C-alpha cells in the first residue's frame, strides 16, 4: 500500500520529457511536514510497523486456507467440503499465533534500531507473551494468542528491546571471557533484562492481572475509532496530505497497522464461524477501494493522462501505466509532479475522501461482502478487490470508485493539458523561427 520532497514547480515549467522525472522537492518546513517526518522516523512506530509486516506472509497463507475452507462459490464449496475441517484447523492454528509473530518481529526491529543483537530481545518478547497468556491451570489457549494478545505482544516487544538496550548502556550484562562461543556470550548478555521482564510479567500474572485482556480493552476504542467513518476520512486525508507535502506517511500509517491487523483477524474468525463480519475499514479496504494505483487514487489520474493531447503528458502516462497497475505511483508523484503542485491538490485530496465515503457506505449497507482476506498489495486493483472480499460485486465497487476518481481528475487534467499543449506549440514555433 506506496517520496522525499522539492520546491513547487509550476506545471508549465516541468521538463518536456517525463522519462526523466522532476527531482524530488525539498522538505517543506510546515508544522504538518515536520510532524510527519518525526512520526516517520520514530523507532517505536517503525518497529510496530515492521512487527505487523513480519506477520503478513503467514496471514497471507492463512487467508488462502480460509478462502478454500469457506469458498464464495457454491460449487467449489461442495467440492472442498471434505477438506473444510482440516482447512479451518489450519486457519485457527496460524491465526492463533498472530501476537507471537508480531511480538517477535517488533522486538527484532527495535533491537536493530538500537544497535543491539536482535535475537535475544525477540525471543524474550515471545517468552514474555506466552507467560502473560498462561491460564491458571498452566495451559495456554491458542485463542489467547490471536488478536486478543496482539497489543500485549507489541507492548512486550518494545519493552524487551528497550530493556536489553538499557542493560547494555548501563553495563548491566554478564560478560563472558574471551574464547566463549559468540552465541553463548550473546545469550548471557540478555540474562539480566530477561530475568527482570519475565519476573515482572510472572508477578502480574500471579497476582491475577491479565495483561492481554487489559491491553485489548485499552485498544478497543482505538479500533472502533479507526474503523468508523470519521476514522476512514482521517486516514485518507492524512495519507494524501502528507504525500502532497512530499512527506512519506509511513509513520502515521504505522500507528494504524496493528489496528487493521486486529480487524482482519476478527473478520477472518467471523467468516470461519459463519457470522457477520464486524469490520469494514481494514487495510484491504484502503488498498482496493481508496488507494487504487497508489496514494491519492492515482490510477484514475494515469487513465486521464492517457487521453491528453500534450505529448509530454501522454509520454508520462505511458511510462506510469505498468507501475500504476501495480499500485506504484512515484513516477506520477514526482514526474508530473503532484507533490507541492497547487493545480492538482484538489483531486489528489478529494478523490480518496469521495471514494472512501462511497465504499464505506456500500459495505455498511451489506451490498458487498466486507474485506476478510489478506492479499499482496501489488496486485492490480480489480484482482485485489475480488480476492480480499471473495465477492464478484467487489470488482464492480472497485470500478465504480475508479470511475469517480476519473471524473474528479478529468477537469484538472484537461486544464493542465491545455497549458502543456500551448507550451509545446510555443516551443515548436520558436524552434522553427530560429531555424
């Protein structure tokens, strides 16, 4: 689901050949751009993002099993019915470990950013999560390690890496003599912080404090807000707004990643149980119905540029066709450019808001099945829309929102096209008179 910024360039002054895109603009000094850069550089938000992303390959495979366990086509459902229990068991087993994958990946990522060995903190985070999830009889229910433990896993992942880094800074580690194998030396280096964190988690569990339940309860309002109509509009506006300023919105998006993963896991559990899917606005919602072609819904822009009369715009569109189909829009962001270009800001900000509004209410009315399957973000939008919802009507919705985007972009592209065409004609006339 898509990058460093430049001085606003008037469309008329952009080089005629889009094959060499305009150089990225310098970062603007507005408070919003500074905030976006601060968030994007935050080691904790980046670690959270990396922890969630680390789990995506497993979620992708789990989504494939779920699609086979509960296929959308009746004929296929009857054919796969004998294997449905085994497929469902695979989904439950893989999704039941989501919080462990995320805790491990989060701790590993933050440890690397702190300049310490990532293996020890990652294993420590997983062990602390298992200890926090233990039941009074000594067992660990797998449904405690799915989305229920996701936010506790993030907390413990961050805590384990920070504790090990603190121990190294304060030299609270056990140093082994020279000649001891490196793997053993690294293990002993994490011994003190491991005892500290595991003792704390065990103490809380012994006293009856449920860390998993408490963190889930604290995160529940955030999930509700992120999944609301207002939350959808906020994410759409922040993503496009920061990109327009030339600031990558990765820091803002990272804060939503665990919320989206929790929504997806709950939707998958509901689909497996044959219940109504509770969430609309997970990551798949934005990928296939809001950010088609990349942030700002620029697939529609590329289609409009293909119909332009100016040679430079048509050449840029041809250059951007393949990347746009696979949701990569840097050629348009910096080659047109869109970044810091006041003539294109309105459709770039408004398009995602309108598409998100239409898609949200279509899903809320139950006209299309809600997204419940993780798919690769580089798929073409119609394919991704169908696979994420397992519903042919999702393709119609995706094409409808794409049509809305084209309608919004077209007047602005036409105005830009007239200016570029006039510049090209003037340049040609000047060249003829000079010759």
